[in-house]
C-alpha cells in the first residue's frame, strides 16, 4: 500500500471515486478542486500500482486548535483491508504536526462501517444534526477526537511494539 499527498492533478481520479462512493451527495469537481488547492487543507491518496484506490482530506487552518476530517473514501473493491484506517491515521498525523488539539467530523447516521472506524480510533459522538444529509433526509452524527490523547496512545502502542492497527 502506497500513500502520498494529493495534488490538483489527482482531481479526476478522486472525483471518479467520490461519485461512486457518495452517489446522492457527492461534492462537485469545483468544490473538490478548491479543497485540494487550499492551504488550509491536506489531502492524501492511496494507490495500488498506478490506480488511485482511496483518498481522504483534512481541514486544519494554520494556527487553529480545531480541525475537521472532511472526507474519506476507499474504492469498493479495495475496502476491508486497512486502507481506510491508514488514511485516517495519515490525516490525524498531519493534524498533530499542525498542533491541532481537537478533531471533528460528521458521519451519516446510516453508515455504521465509518462510525465503527472512527470510534475505534477514539472519536466519540458529541451531537447530531437532524436531516443534515439531503436529499436522503439522514441525520449527521458529529464526532470529536482528543488528538493529544490519540497521539499519546499511538506512541505507547509503538513503543511497546504492539503496533496500532
Ligand atoms: C468507511 C471506509 C473509508 C472504510 O475503509 P476500509 O478500507 O474499508 O476500512 P478498513 O479496512 O481500514 O477498516 C477499518 C475499520 O472499519 C470497520 N469496518 C470496515 N469494514 C467493515 C464492515 N464491512 N463492517 C463493519 N465494520 C467494518 C472496522 O471497525 C474496521 O476495523 P478492523 O479491521 O480492525 O475491524 C470505506 O468503507 C468507504 O470508503 N466507504 C464509502 C465512503 C464512506 O462511507 N466514507 C466515510 C464518510 S464519513
């Protein structure tokens, strides 16, 4: 598995995955281009050979203590093999480098797979936004992670040789 920082040149491949992963509420190419170009954002992709099979994005304004996981998606054929967790770990690692303290995200209430991934990294539910996802009329669950706790736990896991995943 090879991960690298995304650039605007990845836009078409990312949009293909975006449209396949979020059929009813995908971002537009214009929105995604802005995200990739923003100095406040940081996107990472994972590749299998020449093929881009996943991407994830963080929004962390320089100097701010809060950041957001903006999105994460793995191609359907590449799921269930640790790539989603690896990309999430990359985002959180970048947030640590930017001296963020709290990371937030929103996840659809009807997406138990993503919720389980986030909870297993230490995110906890802190609120709900009723009917946030339209046109599907699905609630958003707002989750929060204490990043310093996450980094400390990861350092302990590494130093005891237990690994993280
Ligand atoms: C959510 C998503 C990114 C996870 O990526 P992935 O590569 O499949 O996940 P991983 O293999 O890294 O698994 C991480 C954890 O997710 C959970 N998980 C993964 N697949 C699961 C499944 N089929 N059922 C239940 N939980 C599952 C498990 O907790 C797993 O940890 P474990 O392997 O230690 O049990 C991927 O399913 C995806 O792209 N979904 C569509 C887009 C999406 O919903 N994005 C999230 C928006 S908030």
